[in-house]
C-alpha cells in the first residue's frame, strides 16, 4: 500500500471512478466536485486529496484544504471527506491519510489542523481534541475538532520530514507542462518560493500572496479570469492598476509591474531568457531588490539585460 495524491496521480480518471464507488453521501459529493473540477473553488486553491491505495484499489481518502463545510471561518486548514472502504476497515488506515495531510500542513507552517464531523470518539484516537460546535454550510450542527501541529517533539519532526518530501513530490508533478508566467508578471520559474509553490497556474498554487485572500485566489488572478485574459500584461489598465499585488503599499509593486510591462512588450519567451540572465548578472532573492526603484527603472534594467 502507498499514499498518492489525486491531483498529481497518474490514472486520475481511474481514481476518480474509485472515489465514485464510495457508498457514502459525502463521498459521492466529493466525486461530483472532482468530476466537475469544483473542489478547489469550494474549499480553496491548495486543496489536495490524499489517497491510500492498494494496487489499483482505493483503500481510504480524505481532503486537505484551506476550508471545509464551515464557512466563513478564521480556522484553517481543514481535513474533510475522510473515508475508508468497507473491506479495509478496522486497521486504522484512515490514520495514514490523516498523517499525510497533517504532515503537509506542518510543512506549511500551520499551528493547528481542523475537522468538522458528526462523529464522537473517532478522531480522538488520532490525537484530535473537541474544540466547539458550529453550524455547517447546510445549517446543521457540526463538531469541530483540532490537532496541534506546532508543538516541538519527535511527532512534529517526523511530520516535517515526511511532509517536506511529499510536498516536494507534489510541486514537481504539478509544475510539469504548466506555463510558469505568473498572472501578475512574475516568473514562477525564478521565484525564490518556487521550491514550495507549484506556480499560480498549477494545481497546487501556494503563492504566499494569494493565500492571504479568499480561497487562496489573489485579486490579480481573479481579475484576469473575469476579464478572460492570460495575465495582467494583456490588460489595458496595467499602467494605472492598483489592484492586488499592484497595491501602492506593496514593496513588490514596481518590480512586478515592470516585469508585466516587459512581457507586454517582448513576450514570454524573451522574458524567461532575460530572467535567466538576470540571475547570472545579479545576486538577489526577490526581484524588488534590483527592479524595485520604479516601474520605469525596473523595465529599463530588464531591457538592458
Ligand atoms: S509564490 Fe507566486 S510568483 Fe512565486 S511561484 Fe508561487 S505563484 Fe509564482
Ligand atoms: S485591472 Fe489590474 S489586476 Fe485586473 S487584469 Fe488589469 S492589470 Fe491585472
């Protein structure tokens, strides 16, 4: 048996059909959300579906996402849709998918992880404690459990080590064949957070800016999608725009806009070539360190390169 993740799995269609065989109403709902590609819209961009598999058979699954069925809430992240197939019950296999989710959340620096459930006495076995009652999105009472992830000790060390490995595997997979031009104008290929983020067009965008917003979608992405454009570099309002990452009080605004303007003028191919060179010539972590003085200066530096 091994744990794989739905969005990055080979034979995704097969695993979707396996989830569809689940005899539980909530499992059928998850099947429908995945089939219609709506899970991330509902619970957040960084949603994952860890699955314990036995050859071609699905043993257990759950979700790990910024949100679940308690919305709106300040609490995050959540484990949801925990299910073990009848023939595999009684072996605590659910604990393996929970551990996978908890490990990824640990690596993402979360202090607690939450579960909304009707069960009493189940999640306590996996180290969860009852926190409070809340109404779920359907108006029903739900028991909220949480588990502390940040307490130092061997458990955290083990989760961190495994979580780092699992997250790196996910990042590697989701980046394959994806355009690494960020909507705002950054290069996700050259981003200092690239090791931890799939890029904002991937199935696992952990953009530190995006995660501050509802369901992990940054305002620039949301705006581009609504306008039906590929990125801010295709927008007529780019020069004057103060939305999202272009907010005047953001220290990365000038550098980011300069890059979007460069793409608008010279295209993505040149942009990536210039970025490669930029890293050969200058020593920097964030582009604002060299392109941040002003949009005009930033653009000039990129053109000079
Ligand atoms: S943090 Fe933002 S710019 Fe960096 S790789 Fe992720 S989406 Fe791209
Ligand atoms: S208005 Fe601003 S955020 Fe929206 S697409 Fe245009 S440049 Fe991007």
